[in-house]
C-alpha cells in the first residue's frame, strides 16, 4: 500500500502554512489595529495645531515687541502700551487647548507664559516698605473736572509733601490756589501745570517740551508761549538737601483709522524732556506727571534710561491710572533718580478722569 508523505508535499499536517484569503484578512486587521493604537498615542499631538501656532505667535510678539516696527501707525508703541494685556490671550488659548485635548497647544503655551512672567511677574508682588522721608503725588485734575474744590480737598488730605497738578485751566487755577494754600504754603504754576509744596521752592522755570512747534514758534511773545507751557522744573529744599522736581504733561496719544496710534506731539515732548533731564546737574531728581504713555513704550527711552519708575521699584501691581472709572493703563508716572522709592500707590478717584498717584521716597 502506497502512503503519501504530507510533510514533503505540504498538503495537510502541522507544518502546513495557510496562505488563503482568510489568513490575509486577519493579518490586515492586526496591522490596522496596531496603526490605530499608534495613532491614538499621536493624536493629542496632532490636534489643535492652529492653537499651538497661535500660542507660539503670542509668545514671540511679547518676546520681540521691541522689533515691531513703528514706521506705520506707531504699531510698535501701540503694542508696548497694551503689552500686559496680551496675557489675557493665554487662558483663552489654554481653554481651547483643553477643549481640543491638544498636547501640542498646551506645550506651546509655555512660551507666552514664561515671557509674560519674565516681563511682568515682578509687578505682582508687593515691594513697598514702611517709612519714607518725603511723600510726592501727581494728579491730572482734568480740564472738565466739575469739582476742583473737592479735588483740592481730597489731595490735601492725602498728606503728600509735594503735589503736582496737570491740566489746570485758567478758570480752575484760583480755586486750586485758594483751597491748597493752607496745606501748601509754597507753590508755582507754569501754564497748565503746577507744583504745591510744604517745603520752600527755588530756581523755578518752565521747561520747553516743544508743544508749540514750528518755524513761527520762536517769534511768538512770552505770554502767548506760556499758554503752551506744560512742563516745569523747580528745586525743593528738603532736610536731606536740594531735590530737583519736574512736572510734565506730554501731548496726547490717539488711536484713529487714518493715523493709527498717533503720538507725534507726545514723542517730541518726551525727547525734549529727556534732554532737559540729561542736562540737570542735581543728582536727585523726581519727575511727576501725565506722560500719556506707559514706561514700556520705546518712545520714552530717553527718560527711562535716566530715571526709574517708583511703581515698578516699590509698588504692588500695575498701578493703572486711566481711565479713573476702569483703569487699564498707567500713564500717570512718578520717576526718580538719586533717591530710593519706598512705596507707590494710587489715591482715590476725584472728579477727574485720571486717578492720582503717590510715592514715598527716601535718601
């Protein structure tokens, strides 16, 4: 009887390999399952790529804000004016990343978070210290202030030793002088800015910040030019020695569709004020005023290279001062050189659209 060796022929037995359609389908299914498992691990990184790109863009804008060009509509200055508010985009993007379950977007958000904290994290802590040798304050009292008498009483009650006022109208000048006379025996008013002091003043003069600018400016009479005076310089006699005090109200900054962020007058005044401070011989200097801009704005480089902000050095938070009803930006500044800021704060609102700001300084 003849026996067929199935091992040799490959038909039947344990050694037979089935290469039929069923086996191929099973192998394909296994490969698909493996691909799905790998894809499920990679999917969180593939989701939300647009959110990740927006997060990186936000971080780069904050990191490289000084590189944003100012040639068209002062775009760079505008970005620097609202720079702290760029941080509001971080929780919005984070919410989107969590909703999309996007690992790549969450990781990308680390860049704007770290940049924002590097720029502004130090402002969140309270850096004030008790005690000071002199308290200074500044307030844009507002040309449309309906209650200059009440504003004067509130400022006198603040206890400031030196008080600067900006935007004093001819009609409001007398009420301020009358109501502040008892608390401040020394004062000077130059154009629309003034300084009231409990300590003697000397060497007082207006500072030209080029508000009246052009070829005809030098031909105008002094009394006409005084109407454009928005800055002054004086010396306050303190127990620790003379202190040079500047009061300034720089030109306005406006946003409009044609010009963008219009700051021509302000920027020109900032450069002129920077030159005046650079020529100041007194090592101890305080600048008080409404500068119509934040100190992050590159337009103030000539000033911030010489003076430092009392709010940044010794305040808590951003110290926003405008508009008074809902402050979103700090344009009212107290800057110093040669003295030590001990504290910085905002005073209660008055009838003005600005909040008063104050600082304690020591030698």
